[in-house]
C-alpha cells in the first residue's frame, strides 16, 4: 500500500513560483515511480510530470517543460514539484500519484494523494 499526502496549497500571482511536496508512506514506495497530475475546472486530469524511483529520469508535459521540475528525496520519502513562471492556465487541483513505472498516462497511476488547489492570478 502506498499513501501520499500533498502540501503546498497556494494562491500565487502570474510569474511567481511554488513548490508542492508529496510525502509518501508504505513499504512498496521504494519500487514506485511518481508523478504529478492536475485537473482544471471542467477539464479532464492532465499529466504534468513524472520521475523514476531512482530519480535518474524525468518526464514533462510540453505545457510545463522548462518551467516545472520534479525531484525526489528517497531518504525523506518525498517527491517535489517546483513550479516557476506560473501562468493563470496552471490553475488546477494538483495530485501526486504513484505507478509501477514512469508513465505519462494518467490511467496507469495506481495510488493517488488527496490533491491540492493551486490558483494563479493574472
């Protein structure tokens, strides 16, 4: 069982920065890749970023590439999403999730955190 808890709900201005944290627990955490997925009002969930268990490889949606960075600290069982250059269109509920392997497919994530609201004002 993998459990995820997300922190970092914020209201930020366009151009600002924010870091989301995802604390994971469960004995199977060490075998899972992690990802961040977001859902804007009235839209489907959208892949944002993913990272392998070792952190050696990362993957990003085109919409966030160059602005967002996903990292992990396995000693702290925590995954981070550093978001720079935020835009109003980044406004969404952000979820941390875990999958058996790194994937850009939302449907392949097995475990999900509770989600946190990120609002970017123009």
